[in-house]
C-alpha cells in the first residue's frame, strides 16, 4: 500500500472506532425502560380467615329482581361521598392468592429427622476482610487463628498463616470447625 492509502485506511479505522465508542456510550447512558412509567407496588397484607366455611342457612337471600318498568335506586351513602360505599366493601386479594386457605404439607413421620447443623466453635480466617466480618457479626470470640495480615481488630489472634499461599496442614493444626477465606474477590467459607 502506498503512504496515502495507509493514512486513509488508518483514518477510516479511527473513524469507525470513534463511532463505535460513541454508540456504546450512548447505549450505556440510555434509558432502560420501555416508555411506560414504573407503577409503584403497594404492600399487601393478608388477614387470617375468620371463618373457614359458611353454612347454607347463613347465606343471605338475593334481592328480588325488579319487575318490568321498575327501576331500583341505590341508597345514597351516609357521608354524601359517592365512593363511600366502595370503602365499606371488603377488597379481594389477588385472584391466585390462596396461601391462607391451603393446608400445611404432610410430614412423613417415618422419615429420619435431619441432622442438626454442627455447632461452630473454632474459626480460622485467612483473609483480612473475612476476619473483620467475623468480628463484626459477633463471632470474634470463636476465632482461633487469622492470617498474618489480619491485624484488625486488635483482638484477632494473628499467626503466621498465609492467605496468599494457604498451607492446609498449618490450618488443620488449629482444628477449625470453619475456615473463612477469600478467593477471586469473594469471601467463602468451607
């Protein structure tokens, strides 16, 4: 290619790159909605059902149908507000909400009971972040060893454990029930 052709190709590549960057920026800064405003969700509460079933005798009789030519007037609300009668009527929950009416699931009595979770009494932390979290949740009295960089809080029992190159035998020598460590930016426990 000639020098002019190289410059022209370079110019087109730069222009294409600039347009691509501009398009990505516009997409990232754009609105995610589909044009409709988000409707706020009102919290719903369910009251326990006072009576499971009603007897046939307690069911009110329907009002007689009006005869031809007669009109039935609705009585006026006492407060003078047209919507007052709506406020006195009970509102139905969502049509599919029958959780309050369902019976509890049957429990197999012959199945063995699940083993209770073992009590965690000895914790080894080989991450400064994990050490601070363990102390923050109030389990600091159970920590028996931390790595060499976990010097906060001052109550942390600093040892020569290395969080960057963990030695399984050294960690196991503290007989931990739980080992808390950090891997790939996440804190994990095992």
